[in-house]
C-alpha cells in the first residue's frame, strides 16, 4: 500500500479510478446590487409616509386636541372662524359696497365656495412653515421622520375643512339650492389641493429651519396670492390681458372646480383637471425632493 502511494505521488497519477473522479462546482457568491440603483426617486420617501401612518394619526390627533385645549367651545371654533370671516366679507362687499355678480347669482354662496378650498390651502402652508421648529425636540433627540409633520398639518386642517364644508352645504340647501351627484368628485379636488399645499409646505418648512424669515415671507406671499385668485370676483371680470394670472394659478383651477360642483351642478372640464393634477403632482414631488435634501442638516441647525 505504501509502495503504491509512493509510486502515485512520484508519477503524479490519481489514486482514484476515472469513474470515481468528481468535479466540485465552483460556487460564486451572488452579487446583490443596492436597491438605490433601481429605486425610483422619492420612492423611499413616500414609502416612509405610508409605513408611519400610525404616527401620522397620533400627530394629527395631538395637534387637534392641543389647538382647542382649555377652550370651552372646543372644535366649534373651527366652525366659528370661517363663519365670522364669511359674514365680514359679505357685509363689506355685498351690503356696504353693493357688489353684484354679472349673472346675478347669490354672492354669499359664491364667496363661501371660493373661500372653502383657499382656507384649507392657506392654513396648511402657514402652519407648515413653522411646524419643524415647533417639533424641534422630536427631530433633534430621536430618529424622527420629519417629513410627516407638514403632512399631519394638512390632515389636521382637513378636519376644519370638513366642518366648513358642512356649513356651505347647509347654506346651499337653506337658500333653496340642490346638490349635484357629481359632488362625489369633490374629494378629488380636495386631494389635489392637499398635494399642492403639502408640496409648498415642505418648501416653507425646510427653509424656515435655516431662514427664520420664511414664515413671514410665506404669509405676505399668500396675501398677494389670495387677491390674484378669483375668490371675490368672477373670472369673467378679469381683463383679457390678465387672464394669464388665472391660467397659471393652480388655486384658480381648484376654486373653479369647487364652484362647479357645489353651485353650478356641472362636472369640471377634464382637460383643466388634468392640468391641475399636473401642477399639484409636480409641486408635491419637487417639494418632497427639496425637503429630503435639506433634511440632512435639520438636527444640527435646530
């Protein structure tokens, strides 16, 4: 046995018969490419919003409770504020200035339908601007998804929006009007208003962390924007050389959609709705990407 082993080693032959030879396959480790190479831009950002929906609910609930804590009227203030605002505008424009619409329609209802989406939009943007600074203790001390905060502001504002919507519907029915079946499309316009407001809210909130004048600039800009939106007057009353103001204003499309569904019992123009959807989605995406870029330095600045 030893002699055969010595002979095999010297000659270089194998001790195994040819039918006993086995080639062991070479197992190479599988190369896994990072998900970031195939992930769409912003997909993780949006997935984080969906996965943290329970946290979003807690933030909305906390915000709504703290807003009226210690108040006797409670959530009724969310209904009183737009009602007083509406009565003030109606008294000034319809009773004192005797302002009338060209087609003779009810000016109070016209004004209410226009203010309804604007109040939702403006409240979301203004409150979002300072929301990160208000929640700085959460952002600096924990791994907190700060992008949820402006979204929670919109959801909280949506509660007051619902109360105001009930007020508008009640006024329409009280004055002898009727509701069109197309009213079921109204939540779609509310969603588009939310996407648009949240996108701008992300811009304002992230800039406010670094530039504390952002919230003041946002309020001034919204005041100008308010008067450039056909809320108090009809679109037909705009001069022809100013029609571009309406065509380039997403809030004008939203206000028009609300009035079409609430007052005029007609379906909004599909082409205009597609243009509005493009504006709102683009603002939402760009605002989210802008927020994600500035988010990296929040903990250091706050």
